[in-house]
C-alpha cells in the first residue's frame, strides 16, 4: 500500500521537469526561474521535514500518510490551473509541505513491521516505487505534454492520488509502536506543558545530532541528494537541447533508463545489505559506500559524452549503483537510532538532505551559463567520490566491525543524556 503512495509522491514531483521547455516557452522563463520552480518544492520540503519527523513519532502515522497524500494530490491538480510564474512557485512550495510528512511516518511504519533481518529488503522494495513514480512522472508528463499540453499530466496524477487516498482510509493499518530498552528504563516525565514538550523535542534533536554516525549519514545524504536532483531536474532539458530529442523522448530517456536500473540496484542493495548486516555491523553502510564509489565514472560520462548510446550506458550505470545506496538510506539510519526516534531521525536527515537538493536546480542553472551544462553534470562525479570516502571513513571510525549483537542498534551506541 505504501508503495503506491510513494509512487504518486514521486510522479507528482517529477512531472514538472519534463515540461520545463513548455513552461519556458509559455511563460517566457529563464533557466534560473525554472530552477526556482523546481527548488521551491525542495526548500519547503526541507523546511518542514524535521517537524514532520517529530510529529511522526508522537501521532498516529496512518492519518499523516493519507492526509499528506490527499493534500499533495489536490495541490497537483491546482498546479494545472497555474497561469502565472508565481502560481507555479506557490503550488510547488505547497506540494513540498504535503509530501514532507510522508517519508518519516512511512519509514517508521515499515520498521515497525520489519526487524533488522528483513528491514533493508522491505525498504528496498518500497524504494523501488520512487523509481517507478519518477519514470511515470517524467515519461507521462513528456508524452502528454507534447500532445495535450503541460497541464494534462497534473490533472491525471492528482485525481488518481486522491482516489488512492480514499481507498487506503479503509485498508491501511497502524501497528503497535516499538520502544527501546533504554527508553523503557527512563523515568516518566510530565508531558502536560508546552515547555516540557519543547524540551523533549529539543533533547531528541540534540541526541540525534550528537550521534557521529547520524552526522556522517546526513552529510552523505546531502551530497547524494544534490547530485540526484541535478539529474532529475535538468536531464530532460539536457537531452532535449544537446541531442535534439523530442520533448516526449527526452522525458522518457531522462527517467526510464536511470530509474529502471535503479530498481535493479535497489533490490540488489537490499538483499546484499541484509546479508552483510547479519555478518558485520555497518554492512548496510558498506553497501551504500560501494554504490557511491562505483557510480563516480558514470556520472562523469553522462555529462561529457557526445554519443546518445554512451549517455544511455552512463545513465544505466549511475542508476544501478545509485540504487545500491538508496536501498539503505533509512535502514542504515535506523540501525543507529532508537526505535522511538526513527521518524524524528528520518525527518531530520530528510530535511537537511533536501536543503542540498534544493540548492542543486538553481546552482546548476547558474553555473551552466558560464561553464555549460555538460561540464556541470560531469563535475558532480567529484561530489560522489568525496561522500563515498566520507562514508568509508565513518564506518571505520565509528563502527566496531563485528557481528551485531543487538536488535535495537548496531553499533555505535553512546550512553544517552536523556
């Protein structure tokens, strides 16, 4: 059920990028203005991510998930009614608000159903919906945009998302929340005042930010998200302009090859990570680091080549190894935080990661005016290399590479101040 929710989460956000050229023509926009349209979603998404995570650990997750789905689907329909540039920016920002509540609640829900032995596989199956939704959003928007105008895909995805939300009101179930042994041993606190609540949430954030492995995983996620958003935002326009593809073909090619390969990568990454995690602490993170390192040459090739077949090979290679990393983004994080803080941890990391993602569309638009889009895309290979090295360092520095002995944490588990 969550697979289909996440499918529309990504289809709705990806559709706009495949019709950039139509928006540019109709509203007479510059590349920087188009970048702001893409970034408006990410800025608000990042701004509310931490709050959404804290709420996800306090309230029932089912209403957050379904309420978010209905809200962002309604905003997707509203986007189709835009007649001015300001409308586009406003509705993209509001969509970021609605979607911010999904991932913290849904990842907490999946972790409640799956222990360490199956968590990576469960989350990797869910993660495959990200790629399916991205393919659908980019491809359908490109094809419908070419034949029926850019608004058509937003009507389609918005209506289907609302229908799914109504169906899940009947089908989705809320599991019992988990608590760690550490939290069970703590004395009860009064929760009756706003000040006590605020202090509790601040303690949660401080505890997460003082965990060195959480910091490493977050910095790596910021870098990985920056690179991913450049590909998702600008690859359709890049193929359209550099290789003279049609709008429909550019939308399909920019998403299908990369995302289908990512589906294969994420399923491989989930299986491999669960096996490694049973043998050694940090097994999931090691899978991620390998994926980042092996993706470096393909990122460079994607921007540098002048051959369409080689671009396809580069997109496939980058997509597959990106999938190895993506499969374990949240499972790795959940290995180093307490169960009752999982949604908060996802919200915090998601928020900080999308700050990096939000910079990417505007940064690449501005930089490409001086250096060209090809060089800017290839330069992102250096970011992937740096974060791969950082993750290898974090594993070696902060995790004792022995067989895990706890079902709650893997290994770096300092005494909590709470």
